[in-house]
C-alpha cells in the first residue's frame, strides 16, 4: 500500500471506465508480450514503472498509462494499441486502489498523483519486444 495520494481518476471502489486522453493516454499490449514489457520496465525503473493495469479476462491485455497526449509522440509498432485523444472516444477500465476489482488490477501498485509510465522508456521497450523478437 502506498502512502501517496491517489489521482482523482482512480475510483474509490470497483472498476470505472475513463476517457483516454483526458487524465492519461494508454498503450495496450497483449498477453505474454505485455508481461514481458512490464518485466523490463520494472527492472529499468527499480520496481516502480508507473501505473500499469492488467486485464485478467479473455484478452489478458496490459495497459500502460502515460501522460495525456503523449501517445501521439511515437510511431508505436503493430501489436501496441494506443488510446488517447482521437476522433472517436476511447475508454480504459481503471480499477480501485484496493479491494475486489476483477477482472482488472494494478500490476505495480496503484499510482500516485502525477505518476505515469515514462513514454520514452515504454516506446523503447515495446519496440524491442514487438519488432525485434523472433515471433514478431
């Protein structure tokens, strides 16, 4: 449990949908690749990669929350879906800090106010995982 204040976009309980591009942008990576990206981010950041949401139902997606508007700064490779400001609304599920939030959970603990995944580092890791791996 963190002693830092939670952002106002983290719900008090359960799960809520948040409009991407307002409080954060998100980069979504599927399955084992998303876990691999998270693993590398955790190592590169000393265990605090920023807010990462994991969906444990069907798609097993991992959502990396980055500062609002920053998803447009990089040419994300195929396999990384961006959720941010665009012509149509895009929503991302956000779990509460604690309690039953199935099928979503925070993978590195709930975020503090102003805390995000570093978009430059995320882009480097995602590109390495999705473009340079033998399967992709």
